[in-house]
């Protein structure tokens, strides 16, 4: 299957997908050092530096994969701030939520069969902060669940 990664980082998701037999066709990464590494590791893939520059996914895209970045300090000391429409989101988190919205913007323009999202523990902690029994969620090294949303498979 052909895939695109957004917020690619150093290409960990890409490497795993390529080793599983899939083909990377587009990577989106802003960081200069990461982009330089991606050019060396994945010379056959197109590399775009800004997710906002991607107007739609390539027609042959079958998988959209992304690591969802989340500021490490997002937990306690910043949780009480209010930023714009994102109640209880610190400025760094509100900006991150805006970046994440590009994933859904691209899917609205061109839906794909599979969506793979890597969630960092800090984001999972923030999302489940008011969930009763949330401590049980963190007994697993990598909480994973699969759910179906419309025609796409979304894996967390």
C-alpha cells in the first residue's frame, strides 16, 4: 500500500511501514534536521516542509500516518490557562491542535482507506485527565485500539 506521513519526524513510522512492505510517497516535516535525515533515508519519497502547503493527498494514497506531537509540559502547570476557543489549552497545545486539524482537513478533501495515528503518552494523559479509572489505561505500554469511522480504519 502507498502511504503519506504528516509530522514525520525522523521517519520511525515510515521505516516500520516500509519494512512491512508499504511504499512511502510523501512525507511532511518542518524540522531542518529531520528533513535532512528523511532525504537520506527515503530518497524516493517527496518531502514537503509545511503541512499547510499540502492541499490534498496524492490520489494513490491508501494510508495516512502521523505522529501527533504534544508539548511535554502540557500536563499540570499549563492546564489552567485559557487560549482562544480551546478552553483549558495552553498556547503551545492550542497551536498543536491547530496543526493536528490539517489531518482532518486533508481527509475531508480525499478520504483514504487507512489512518494510522501515533499518540504520545502526554497527549493521552491530557485527553483522559477527567476520565474515571484513567490509571488503568497506563498499565499498558502502548494503549492500542482500532475503530471504524465512516469508510476509514483509524488506529490509535
